[in-house]
C-alpha cells in the first residue's frame, strides 16, 4: 500500500533547504511504497482553500541541492497556532488553527510529516505531535542558535558570505584610513559575527551576548591609529547593544510575531562620533545577502544527511523528534529538548577567549 510523507519549510529561507528536500526524496525512493509531497508556503498549503500541495517527483528534486532558497516556498508570519487574519478595519486577529490543521493532515492521509524550520517551526511541530500528528523536525537557521544541534545548515554559508564581504571592506578601510563597520545577521546570537571576525581579522567584534562600552571602542580605535595602522574594521551583530541604551528594532510585517532588527551599524557609527572618534566611518548592512545563493559544500552535506536521517526516522517510527548534529554524528532529540534552550555565545567559551587572545576587542 502506498504511504505518503508531507514535507514543508517554515521561517526564513536558508541555504541548504533544497538539499534536505532532495535528501528526503532520494532516500524515500529506495522504499518503493513511499511517495513524497510538499506543502507550499509552510502549513499554508494545507490550510488554504484550494490547498497547494505538490508531489515531489524525481524530476522536481533532481539537482536542487545546489540551489538556494526553498522550492516549497516559505513564510515566517503564518503560524498555524497563532494565525493572523486581517479584519476589515485593518487590525489583525490571531486564531489557533492547529485543530483544523490536524484534521486536514489526517483527511489527506499523510503517514508522516517532516517540518524543516527553526525554533518557531519546531514549537509548532511539538504542538502538532501532541495532537497526534506523526511529525519529525529538521533544524534550520543561518543564526546557529538552536542548542539541541551543534550546527545548523546555512550557517557556514552565511559566515563565508560575510567573510568575503568583510575582506572587500578591509580594502577600503586600508586605502582611505577609515573605520568600516559591517553589520551581520544572527538575531540574539553572535555566532555569525564572531566567526566572521576571526575569519576576516576584525579589530572589533560586537555581539548581543557582550554589551559594549562605546568609550572603550573609541580608545581602541585611537590606539590603532596611533600605532600607525590607520584603519579599523568592525563586525557588529544586528542584535548587539551598548551597555547603556537600547537598539533599533522595528515591528515586523502585519501578522508577524517578530520584531525586525537591522541598522545598528548606523547607530554605532553615531555613537562613536558622539563619543569623539575622529576617524572617518562608513557603514555596511549585509542583510539578506547572507541567506542567498548556493549553499557551501559543508551545508549541502549537513542538509542532505539531515534529509536522509529524517526519512529513516519515519521508517523507524521515531516521531516527535528533531534531527540533530551532535559530537560529529547525526542523531535526534525530542521536540521538547529541541526547543528548550537557545544556543548563545558564551563569554567564557574558548572561541571568545581565543578571539581576545588574537587582540579582537568586544568593547567590554
Ligand atoms: O533567522 C534568520 C534571520 O535571517 C535573522 O538573522 C534575521 O534577523 C531575520 O531572519 C530576518 O528576517 P526577515 O527575512 O523576516 O527580515
């Protein structure tokens, strides 16, 4: 008898999503009775009328591991547990559509669901599992902020893009005797910034986990100019903040539960000027470039292995769990463990210690 698995991608797009889909599809093909389907725009493909579900055939999955984004499309707004609906007066009302979703998944006769997404998506997976959906989570985020896995796919690609951009900014810093500030993504975690600072050779790295003192930064820059270097490069994470004060965050799109970060590079530039930094300063906000394009080989491999593992977990009926990469092996954790803690940069970690050893200032 034919069995059916439904795959979907939720949250922000991320290099490697298509490699997971292809990994699932290729592994499933070895079990003759299984067919793979995809819900378009995360759970919206099931919730909306008419539904939008595609069959992921061999042809559709062929060669997609090299492509960025997700062939299944995605959304980081339409959470089925808190589904936003715009009212005639423009206000948004949130409703819990999880029971409707469970009913629809059952009516479509899916034997398993694979939900590829970050912490928000895995919270949804857990609720659906508790309501009887045989679901498996696959972790995804360029931010690398999930504690239940040592690494998420997309992170290495984001770090490489940020490092390549940083290298290009060093050129201008050196030539113009400037301070160049480069802002990277990561939300509340400083992983992308820290890795880029080490790979690119930044003088200053500012991350959310270590609030900075702007006066210390001015002194550090002054010392570098005094020593004859005559330029400085700063990497700042979008969630980094000064010891005193807060950062710019704007509300997300209508219906989004998230605030939008972005712009701290300009804020820092002003703070440095106000605190008396005499150097010429320029700011670059990298933004979504970090999530775009083809995944690096590392992320393709990790994502592919995650896809294969997710399907094998279906065969083993290991539902209610999320695939994870721990201690150099692909394993799994319960969805409860998956969403319990975030993975933040620890001030006491060797990564931070070694960065300080290299002379990188965190402004603290
Ligand atoms: O979580 C991934 C991420 O790229 C964050 O680093 C960033 O803050 C956020 O998503 C941006 O989201 P959006 O695409 O909705 O602007």
